[in-house]
C-alpha cells in the first residue's frame, strides 16, 4: 500500500463518516473532498474540476428540466389521475397500478420527482378508497426506484457507472442496455409487493383531516397566556410586541371573547383579558410572567372548528427536496412573513415535534400544519419547496403545451435510442426546446434543478479519478479478489452488490456508484472477465435503497404522510433486496457473459 493510497482511503473514510452523520450537507462534503484531493496534490486542477463538465452531470440537470416540463404541462398529472380509474378501490390492484405508473414515469424522470408528482394523488386515492395510505406510499417510493433502473437516464447511478466504463476506455452503456435486467427486477418486485410485500406493510389508520388538533397534539404543546390590565403589551400588535424575538415565545393566535383568531393579524391590537395561544416552555413562561404582565392559563383549549373560517383554512404540507431552507429553523427563514402563514405544528417521521418547535431545524419530509388565508395556502402549492396533502386549488397547467412537450420528449428518447445523439446532447437540446416552446419558463427551469445533487456528483467524480490514478481502486479490487476470488466471479459480484447496497443506505446513491464502479472494473479486469456485468450490478445496487427510510430521498418524502416507523421499511425492503440480488446473480451473466 502506497502513501497515496493511504491518503485516498483516509479522505474516502472521512467522507463516508460525514455522509452518514448528516451533520454537513452532502454537496458541501463533496466540495470538501474535491478541494482536499486538489490541495494534497493527488489531482491536478483540470482533474479536480472535470466533474462540472462531465456529460453525466450535464445530463442530470437537463433531465431535471425535462421532468419539470412534463409536470407543468400536465402529462405527469394525467397519468396520476388514471390510477384510481384503472385500479378502483382494491388494495391489491392499487399497489400494482401505482408501482407500474410511478415506475414508468421514473424511467425517464428523476426518482424523487416522479414520487413527488404522484404523492398527493396517492394520499387522496387512499382516503377515498378507504385503503390505509401506509399500504400505498412505500410501494410508491419503491416503484420510483425500481423504474429508475430500467433506463440509462432513469437514475444518476446508471449514468455514473456508464461514465466509469467510458473513463476506463470501454464502450459506455446505451439508453436501453439496462432495460432487460431492469424490467425483470421491476416486474418481479411488483409481483413480490402485490403478493407478499403488501402484507408486510403496516396498516395504520388514515390521517383524519377532521382531527388535526389531536393528531398534532396541539393542546399538549400550546399554552394560553392571559393579558393582565397592567400588561405593557396592551395596545400593541403582535408584531410590535416582539415576543418571539425578545423572549423566544411564539404567538400563533388570540382568543378574545371566546373566539379564536389565528395567524398574523397585523392590525389586531392586544387588549386586557386576551388569551395568547403560544408555543413556549413552562420555564419561558415563568421568566416573563411579571415582566410582560401575563398569567398562565393552562394548556390551549383549541378545537378543529377553530382552524377554519370563510377566509382562513388549515393545510398539511410536506417539505420537498426543492426547499432551500432545509437545515434552518422557522425563525431563520422568517416563515410567517415569507409565506403569510403560521406553522401550528410539525410532524417528523411518525411523531409531532413538541419541544422547541421554533428552534428545531427543518428537514426533508417534515410535515407542517400551516394556518392562514386560503389564497396564501393556494399560493403555497405553486412553490416547489412544498407538497400539499390536502385538496386545495390546483396550480393551472399549460395543457395546450402538452402535445408539443410530449413530441419533444419522445424525440429525445428516439435520438438517444438510435445513437444519433449522445444522451447529454439530446437532453440539453430537449430542455432548450421546451423552454423556447413555452412548456417551461427559464426561471422555472433553474428552480427545477436539484443543485445539491449536481454539486454532489460533480464533487465526487474526481474521487473516482483519484482512485484510478493512485492505484487505490486496484488495491481494493485485489483485496476483494483475495477474499472471495477463489469462489469465482459470481462470488465477487455478490460481494460488490452487498458493499454497494450497504454504502448507499448511508450516503448518496450517486456517491456510492462513483466509489464502487472503479473497484468493480479493476476486479473484473484482474479476473479477465467482461466488467459490464459487474458495473451494471453496481449501478442497480446503488439504487437498491430499500432497507431504511434514509436510503433515498423518495423514501424520506413518503415517511411522514404514511405515518411510518423506521423499521417498517426494513420489514418489506430486506426480502426485496435479497430478491434483487438473486435476480442479478442469475440474469446479469446471461445478458453480459463473464
């Protein structure tokens, strides 16, 4: 082992720990890796920044734009609306149709985009059909991952392992090279979910939208403070009182003469005997009792009837992967002023966040219970940072542009399938044509790109170059061969599958593909076998994130709306993972002889 190999492995190990800890954003970690490789002299400047011009990175951001155009023209919505028409109210048929539908979409859209498009529709379908939503949302997330492995552009790992082949001087995969293996996996997995997997899914009662006070335990973590006649707050508005800024007490409403008024209320002046509905700890209340002239009045007596009126309403919204405020608290993003809505509660995973609500950093998949004027909630649906779970006014789609968008999309597929254009060129061409044709505006195109994923991939690709350049990939490949090489190439394939599956559960699937693909190529060449079976297996295994909800953003996105527990994913995902490993061991050597 050389000094350079030790250095690369050290950088890699630290990066994996940082990815798993989630203390630092993944795109920041990837930039740290890039700079470390550059500053230590392991890579030249051109090599370190080559990821930003890599065709795989170009393809990823272009596909995001194409996906957004399909959504904004109503093509994706059209598919979602057909789910219940085809499946009816049967749980078995709903699982099958949802997985087929989302899998078909995610074959050409990014996985989380396909999940996000259908999530509100599936929640609504479950409630109308009286099928537990928990029986439908994991199949939705898993279906998007399974559909992604059927084409070259379905998921970033497929593109990245293909790029690794090209970097090693071999012919990269074509658009539908993944289809035979991917379709076998997808069809078999859907059959498993319909016949076996759905019975392993929890059967939690659907969220009752008429009992939001109870579900979010509003009465348990909201208090009432009565304004005394001597209070210095009398005559001031809530904004002028600066209770949140000065004392950390966040007022969500006022009870006056028995009537509950929630929200910002910029013109409402405080009066004696008003009851303030606040998010605060008992300690915070005790500290301000004398100072502010208030007296504790016990826990809030809030009811569901208080949440709606002719002008105002309440809605549940899920934080999507597009949110630029993930990792920040509600005051840090000035949520109330920014959106004109009050956050009454937050549910994370299966439990409401009760302590220090306004100090807790927001995360992907958090469900916010927001209250405010109906037009404000309707406007929120147009913001890509949120997914609304309750029926509200739908953003108008550019339906007239749908035929044109469909023609451009199909044209892109044909140009790539026939080999006339490289996938990166075809994707950029399609995205520009969609902008010029009015299917999507340029500002919307920029917003549709998940820049975190782009920087993650661009930053981690140089690690693959460093592993090849320093001989680290060959060193690790030799280690795997010495460990299981005596059992033959299939044993090494299994080892690579297991390694990739474990890594991808705790870090980005794109990063896992970048790290393991060079090892797979070196191992195959050392054995004198065709590396394409090894590399394709690594790409599929990198998308094989079924064991834990943290394995993929699509799984995180459905966690809250499905009221899932952490190991609900493991119960249904572990047998599915073993099934996929078995299918790859049987069929990959047939499609790509070793």
